[in-house]
């Protein structure tokens, strides 16, 4: 039984197909790498799973429910969520506020509603606050709780984006190039953090150019080129595949 099953998923921009009839299964707790040359459709496919682009065709079943036409916030509520590079509110809120806002699932809601502290929401408030501190503590980020998003380093930013997702207790985390902007000496820490998330039982789908990251984290790798999967297997299997090598060379 797969947790996530994409069947014949297509994405098009105008008349141009970026993703063509991609079928892919993900087991609970599995860590899947998605690689391929620029323009292969990796980000578009990830956005199709997260709900940020509309499907031009196909279906996505998650945890027994068709989610292919749901908006992102409803998918997130069910447990599938994608990290975002710098949402609009991110730089103007502190790290702590970012986490609390994500914990309320208030995508698009103003910070005011979070801060109002109506009596009926106080209990939920306390739960979310406690979770924010525990997530900060776990990733050794408590010392930046009061910094604004704009003040963070690239690596800290990536981590806060991931922590925002964890506030929702997801079953699947979709990561689009999590290592972009991360200083080389912090890449190992971020890999270790992602490994600990995986060990907790959260499934990962990782699009990443840095192949050593995929090699370290993913038990299965799918290679895409021109909107379609061209190979699938262990990291070692796919990188030695002549079709994959040809796709990278172009
Ligand atoms: N918002 C967009 N509008 C139009 N074309 C897009 C858009 N996003 C991606 N594309 C095109 O779709 C194709 C796949 O892009 P993308 O999913 O970003 O690939 P990858 O992440 O593998 O580099 C490319 O040809 C790209 O130019
Ligand atoms: Mg991309």
C-alpha cells in the first residue's frame, strides 16, 4: 500500500507540457530523490503534488483520498506539504512568529488573528507555542527565535522553511532544492536534520542538484528528462544508467 500514488500526472504552462503522464508511488516513511537536467519538470511535478500548479491531467491519491484538485492548504491539512523559499510574510516576521503562523495552518491569515488570543483559541495557542519551542529546540535554533526571517543566513532560512512544515505534523515533506543558498560547511548539518526527520517516519520527496545529498538521503531515485521519468532505482543504479548519463550531457 503506497501512501502517495500519482498516476499519469501532467502539468502544462499555456500549451507547453512541462510534465507528461508521470506515474510514481511513495511508501510511508520512504525517502525519494528526484533528479534530472534543468527544465526536466522536477519542480513542476513537485508543485503538482503540493497543489501549487493545476493538473493538466492525471490523479494523485494520498492516504486513500484523491487530492489532485485540492488547494495546497487542504493537502497540508491531510499531511502533504511543500517547503517554500521565502513566502511573502517570512522576512517581516520573527522565526517564532513564522512557526506559530504555520502551526495554525493560517495560510494567508494575518498575524493579527494569531496574536488576538481569543479565549476559545487559547488552548490551541498553547499547543502550537509548545510545538514551536520543541521544534526550535530539536534543531538547535532557539537562539534565533526572535530574529526576523530577513536576518537569517541561507542555511537557517532553509531550515526554518522545513520547520514551518513540521509544525503541521506532515506525513510527506516535498523539498525543492533544500541546499540552495546553504553554506558548504552547513550542508552536512542540514543533511543530518533531514535524516532525523526521515527517521521520525516522515516521507521525503527531494528535488536536488547536489547529487551527494540525494545519495546520502534517498533510498530510491527517479530521474526525469523532458517531463518524463527515464530511470528509477538506487542512486548507484541510476547514475550508471547510460540513458541517464546521456540526458545529463544533453
Ligand atoms: N511558471 C512557468 N511558466 C511557463 N513555463 C514554465 C514555468 N515553470 C516552468 N516552466 C517550464 O516548464 C519546464 C519544466 O520546468 P521545471 O519544472 O522548473 O523543471 P526543473 O525543476 O526540472 O528544472 C521548463 O521548460 C520550464 O521552462
Ligand atoms: Mg526546479
